[in-house]
């Protein structure tokens, strides 16, 4: 409606001077800037919590997909690992080329960044996958899952050393709840289900260290380039490493490079494990870690066995047991412990060694 009762233009209204007798303009409330900043960090904190939980939950979905493929087709774990990582890495690359082309080009021109990405992809993402598979080979899936969760303790230990501070009481209780819940879900409360030959124990510790490494190592890369770009290039590098290892294994074993025969269901599940269980899972989880920090992120990542059990029950017909339900309750309690703390500001996060994903990375 042009014209109208107000008279004058919008610009004139914006700079109008109060007339005599009119009330003075309201001054900003004291502390309004601080309140706005706290609200921003609260929203950011909860966004990180949700991303980390959903991402870790999708890992559980990928586990159910892998179980389906390994049970119904002549497929080996190294082949599944190579396909899922390489496929997700290529998908990351396509999205980066379409939406963040300048950032991608800048990253590829920076040799120092490329070196750090290679360490993150091959030494972090892929090493985590392959050591987990080795532990399963020496022990069993339940034992491997329990040992993998030692990564939470390593993250907490390294963070305390870097920040020169003891862990919070809630974090210690959350660690205990996560480890015990994982043990219950993986072993159904039967101590004899834990198979720990010495090689399995050694590789299990290596797997826990690799989990801690890929969670903590890319913090500075996230701050500089953003979590999505770093995760994408790292995944592609890890996929290439996984493919090379699979090819080398085929040559050494004399199995050749024969590809498995898949039907429509097999191709569909492979697509799901690439797009949902790897691409979306790692993108969401590591973005969440870049916001909430390594310690909280590693604790939230322990939701994976709960998700895997739930997807196995809903999709593959696995029944819930009493130990499963107790583990679920403990995991939910851990989540409340972790998310019940006041979110950190950037200054507090940096002081404690938790570097948030910064504006520099978003601006590139």
C-alpha cells in the first residue's frame, strides 16, 4: 500500500527526530549483547549435539548394512570398506566442486594442508576402519566394539593433558556409563564373551588410539577450512588407501580382482551404506565434534552400538534382550550428562583445548 497514513518516505521515518514532549528512544538493555552471544552459543551447542548424535546413529545403520551385505553376498570386509569410503569420498568431492569450488581449489593448492589431509584420511579415517576389522578377525564383533570405545578414554586423557586440567565429574560418569553400556550391548553381560588374545588386545588399543586421533587431529583443519571440506577430502584419501590395500590383498592372496555378484537389493544397500552410513554419518558427526568439542563428541559417538542394535532389530529381526535395554538406558543417561552442561564460549573452548569450527573456515 503506497502512501498511507504515516506520511513521508521510509527513509524519512528511519531518521525522524522526536518532537518536544515525545518519550525518548529506548536504550538497549544492559547486557543485551552478552545475552545474544549466550543464545548464539546455546543454539550452536545444541546443533552440534544433534549432528553428533545423528551422525553416530547413522554409523549404526551402516553396521546393519554391512551385516546384510556380508551375510548375503560373497563380499569381504576390506571390499566393503574400500567401496564405502571411496564412494563417499567421491560424493564429497562432487558436492565440494559444486558448492565450495574456491575453497576446494585453495585447499588443493596448499601443500601443507594436503599433507595434513593425507594424514587425517589415511592415518585417521582409514586406520580406524581397518584396525576395527583386524580386531574382529582376532576376537569377535562384541569385543572389538568394546575395545573401540577405549577411544573415548584416550580423547579425554589427551584433552586433559593439553588443557592441563582434570576431566569434569559429569564427563567421568558419562565415560563409565558409555563403556559399561557398550559392554552390555556387545556381550549381553557375559564376561566369557570377551575374547582377548594378545594380538586382539594390541590391535584393539591401536583401534582406540585411531578413533581418538581422527576425532582430535583435524580440529585446526576444521577451524581453517570447515568440517565438511576437511571430512570430504580426508574421506577420499582414506578411500584411495582402502582401495589400494584391497587390491594388494587380492594380489597377495591370489584371489584376483573379481567383483562380487550383486542383485538389486545388494546395489541398493551398497548405495545406502555409501550415502547415508558414510557420507552423511561422517559429515554430521565430525561437524558436531567441531562444535561441541572432542570429549563430548567422543562420548556422544558411543551411541553407535545402540543404533546398530536398534537397526538390526527393526530391519534384520534381531531381538532386544534385557542387557540391551539396560545399555540403552545407560546411554540415554550419558547423553543427558553430556548435554546438561553449560555450552562453552569460544574463549573457554580454546582455553580447554577444544577449538570450535571458526569463521575463517566458513569465509574461505
